[in-house]
C-alpha cells in the first residue's frame, strides 16, 4: 500500500489538501482528509472487491 499526501487545495471538501491511499499495483485507491480515513476507505474498497 502507498500513502501519499497532496497539499494542493483541490476542492471545498479538501481545502487543506488530502491523503491518498492506493494498492501497490494501482488497481484500488481511496482519498480522505487524514491518513486514517484514507486507509479505512481503501480497506472498505478492498472488502467490497472480495465479495
């Protein structure tokens, strides 16, 4: 898993930047306002993919 911080204010939802979590192969990804949210969202995406 990769965890990346982008400090650019990309939208009103992320005025101070956002955290981006993705699998090493780039197949699944998720973003959030903090690292824990991004990782949690990525785990939810992976869980759905396994169903």
